[in-house]
C-alpha cells in the first residue's frame, strides 16, 4: 500500500473532485479489457495465474454487458477454460492448479457467456460440487476444507446453471446460511462472523436460487444495505469503511434481489461509479484516482446496468451475467 | 486492486519497472513449473517446501501451493505416527515428535509472515487454523495474543476476528473470557463495529436458550451494557457501531420479535382458515412443505402454493394455500406429542395474541433502562438541532426506533414526524427506507383501529386509505382474514408484492402505479379499482389480467387508460369495464 493509500485507509469516505468522468465511457472500457486479453506475456497476466479463470469471467462478462463480446476470441477462451478442468470434475484457475468452487462457477459462467456449456461435463461438475458439501449444510471451497458462505453461493449457482440444483442438500444449505444471519440484517462468512456486503450478496443470492428468501427479514437486510451508502454516494462493504466500486455491485444486486433498489440515492450512486472510471486507459478503479482493473470494471458496469442503461445489456442480479445469455436459466423473481 | 493510487510515471521509469517485472515473472514461471512437475511425480520433499515457501511469501493467495504444502505436511505427520507406533526406542520417538512440532511451528511462522505482508489473504489465515488443529499442544495463548496485536493495527480485519473466534473455540475459552477480549479491544478503540459485533455474539452464546431457540437478556445486563455503549455515542454521535449495538440491546429487551431477523424466532401458526377452494395457513415465519405437513392431516405435497413479496414461486413462505374444495384438518396447538389439538376449521383459527404483538395492538411495559436511554438520546437530538452545520441522523433515528418498540401508540404522531424529518432533511439519500418504516407504522396504526372487526367473522375487509403507504410488507399476516382490501390514496408503486392471496376485491385507486405486474397472489380477484392511477397502456395491464380469469369488474376512471376503453373491451370480453364515474 502506498502512503497515499494508507492515508485514505484511515478515512471513512472520499471527496469527488471536479473533472472526474460523469458519464459511461463504454468504448474505452472494451479497449481496456481487450488489452488484458491480448497481453499474455505481460507481468500482470502471468502473476495473476492463480485467479485467471475468474479473471476471464470478469473480462468476458464486462464485454458481454457492454454489448461487445464479439470482439473477443471466443474459441481460444473456451478452449483455455476447458483446459482448466481437473480429474475431480472441478475447474482450477489455470492448468496445473487445483480445482476450486470459485473457479468452477466462473468456468461455467464463462462457458454460458460463449454459449458453449454443452462442451462441459455437467454431471462431473455437479458431482464435484456435491462432494464439497458438509454435514451442517456448509460448503468447503476446495479440498483444503476452508468453509465460507461465498462457497454456498458458488455451489448453488453452479448446480442451478447446470440444471441440477436438487443434487445438493438445499435444506441443510439454507439452515447453514441462516446460522450466518446477523441481528443487524447482514450475513458473515461463518456463524458468528461480522456482516459484510460481499457475504450478504452471496447469501441473499443463494437464498434466491433456493426460493427461500422469505426466511429472512427482507426490510432489515435492505436497511443494513442502504446504510452502506456514504455521503459521496459510493457504497462501502461494512459500517465505517471507505466506499469502493465493487461494493456498488454486491450491495445494489442484493437490494435488487430484495426489490428495494430505491432504498439508496441512485443519482449519487451513479455519480460515484462514473467517477471511478479512468478516462485515459479505460476501466474502473475501486475509488476515483486509483488504478483500474478488470475486477472493478465488470462490477462497475454491472452496477450501472441494474439502474437501466440502454447502451448496456440488462444484468441479472443473482448471477451477475446478462439476462440475454442466461435465457431460461434465470430465476423467476418479481 | 485495492488502495493502489495511480501515479504518473515517465517512460524511463516504466522501462525500468518492466525489466524488473519481466525478471520476476520468469522466475515465477520457472518455480511454478518445477513445483507442478514435482507434485505430478509425488515428490513432496524439502525442496518442495522451500519452492512453495519462496512463492507464497510474495503471494500467499496461490491456494494450490498451500494445498501442496499441506500434502507434504500430512506425509510428515503420518511418518511420525508410524515411528510412534513402532518398536523404536523412546529417544527416537521423542526426537521425531519434537522435529514435527518444530516443523509445524515453522509453518505458523510462514503464515504469520504472509499475513504481515497481506493481512487479507484468506489462504494464509486458513493455514493457521489448519496447523493449530494438527499441533499436539498448540499455544492458544500466544495465538490470541497475535490476534490482539493484529487487531490493534487494523481493528476491522474480519479474517482476524474470524480466526479469533475459531481459536477461542479450540482453546475452549469461556464466553466470559471472550467478553473480556472484546472489552480490551473496545477500550483500545470504542468506535469499532467489529468488536461490538464480537461482543453481541458472545452474549448471544451465553444467553441463548437451547430449548426454546430464543435469546433473552435480563434487564440488569441490558442496563449495564447500555451504560457501556452510551459513553461511546456521547463521544461520537455519528458512529454507527454504538447505535447498532444499542438497537440490538433494546430489541432484545422487549418481547416483540417480528422486527428481528427471523432465524432466531420459533415458528408459530398465526391463522388457519378455509376459503371455499383453499385452506390458508399463515405462520410467524417462513416454512417449507415438509414442515407444513406436520400441521395438517394430509401427506399430499402437490397442492400447496406459497406466496412471497419477492418471488412468484417461492419454496418457503409465511403464507401457504392448500388447493381443495374441502378444508384440511389443522393442528392448532401442540404442547407435546401427546397433547395435540386439531381443528376442522369450521371457524378460522386465529392466534390473537401473536397478531396483537405483530401489529402493536398493546404497548409493552417500558423498563427503567429504556427511560434512561430515551433521556440520553433526547439530549443528543437537542445537540444536533443546535448544530446547524452537521446533519446527523442517528440520534433521531434511534429515538424513533425506541418509540416504535415501546410507545408505538402514544407516540404515533412523533414517530411519523421524526421519520418525515429523516426522509426529507436529515438523511434524504435513504428517503425510501424511512418512508417504508413510516408505511409500516401507519399500517399498524390503521390495523389497530380495525383489529376486532378484521378478526371477527362478519367482515373480511381491510381499509387503509390515504395513509402514505409505500409498501405492504407486514400485511401478509392477515392473508387468511382479508378478502376485500382497499388501499386507495397511498404511495404504492407496485401491486405484485402484495401478499393477500384470498383477496377478491382490491381497490388501489389514486396510487402512483404505472403498470400492473402479474402475481399469483392476486389471481382470485373479481373486482379491481385502479382509478386515478397513471396506467396508460394496454400492455401495462394485460399480462396481469391474463392471470386473473375470475375478474368481473374493473374501475379505471381518471386514468389515461380510459382512451383505450374500446381496445380493452376487445381484450377483456367478459369483464364489466367502468371508465367513468356514474
């Protein structure tokens, strides 16, 4: 962390300076993303090998949501993702790496974006996921045994997208999620853990996939989410923390699932997201003036899509993919 | 990338950086290839440990390499196990055990170094848990001390808090010790949401009643906790941590449960009623079909329909219908397996006391500590009023929440005006949130006035007119009792989230509605009034009307839709259309 970063760390909000972008720079973003795709010998590409399949999903999804997917090399990407499959049925981030639920979901999502799901072996993927469910309903992320509510979303989403949700024990999975539900309305990583917006998204999304959203107090959760909006308009992930574009997605998508998107100030929100764009290189950063990256780019774009923007594809709040590519795989929601 | 400032760089600097990066990436690729090839050959040796260590020290997120280390470590644990079980001399055995222990300590040290450089690495934190679980005599005291030091540096690191919880559990720390742990950190920095959360969880664990599944803190405990937290909001009235903890305390103090997350409350049947073509069951919280079946005399799972404000086809809900022309027999009381009371539903079953709690029909007794808290919050509200520069919502919001919990009837007017002040002036960003709370307060107020009539058998009407309702969340508890609903003159924007599946007559005139979305809950309507709404096109209504075959009369006076009357007549041949007041 730089000194400037450290200074910001201690504060609880940011000031939006003048001269920051005030509208969506859609075409710049596609250039930014395509550069990541092209530069395979670059430092960042190589050093991010341990999360590459997730990175591919972020990039492909950003291109799909900005209606520019055709600019990507579909065949090459699909071949690469398929090459990350391991003998246990799951997918790693890159060949040679172990399978993990995070990357297995991203692999499935990427294959759907490129309309290539038929090239994957659905049954072996579902078997892989099923084996990671524990007696108490929780899921391990991989063979290491680490448990986290993020992995519950990964599991339910993966099996739903493959049309085989019932292979999992949904009752125990939901019971585990509810044990992670806090009295402030949020969810944490495990029972007793502090509420965190990313975790709320995972749990609310998983409950929506299971058709069990009514098990929580809709308005109490929406309220906790609404209080994530800072004076700058940006959303933080936990109380008294700095706003960050990626939380725009986790918070807004959760509110959208709960049908309470109007609980926050939408125009202030958009202003903050626009301000996080880099008007030279393209892409979004976590906060105005920071370095852009594909992770914040896709979530910035997806968040804007939730508010409706004709230059973007409509995004599905549960799966963070275009409604168009999901088609009949969407969960029926109000 | 988080917290990485963009800094201007010259071409020269860029070139130099690229050179360094190229070298680093080549080194990484070389080491990675070596690790993967050794793994594939099954060589989990010292070289493997040093190769993975060198990379993980720079990037602890490469979980595959931690997996490889764990395989290596497991092999050593097994080897030691074999030595311990063999006939070798004691000295050799001790030596082997000591070697393993010091090796495991070394692994803890590696994870410590990784956490120091990247305190948010999931993998590095997980490695600590994994090692502690495998040490014969783990030093929990040292571990908790390490956690404390880390939290002094970043009091919000949730990885560290989670680790603390795990270690405390492994060390079989008493809950009292956990409270003391939170004390130390709160004293260090009172504005610490994480520490207060940790404290609330520890208290919940101490006072959780395993039999009833509920939590009850006694008055003296709540009072002393309030004393503790009040000093914090006096120090910084904008700090959310203290307010959240206060709210948790005051909600725990009263018997009302509906505002709290529902996972904590036991399920109760609220109403059971027969409606000619269905039996409707309403529960205090969402249930699934297997649970339902324990309440009824059928094992049929196919005729149940659930209703929700978020989805057209939920698997769990508070409101269920069983579709059949004859009523179900329903268990209306169950103390134990022997003592079960059934009802044929000749008259509806109504859990009146529970409904009274849900809709604030009576106020709950106000303990001394609440009076004290109200006084203190009032002082802060006054302070805020004096200071014209800042707009701090918390004192007024907290006061309003206390009033809603303890004085919802006698302070109704004040609650409404406070919520309006919050929405319009103190915190307009969240205006719709406050309006939804106001909406619920007004809904309760109106239901209170009609309560006896709604519960009686003469009328199935619910009338909540001109009450600024933006939401009908909460009305679902009346799903078995209301057939005729009139919400004229409110601020409702959508009707498909209304969970009143037995409604046949619905008036939603004079609401800012632009479109009617289909909803299974409204499929029995015979009468619908949408006069004075903003609905303007056939497309905005037909998808909904197509799901209501029973619709008989439609009043749509004073809407732009009046101009489309003829077209609508063609689409809805059997419906009596009323475009003008008589």
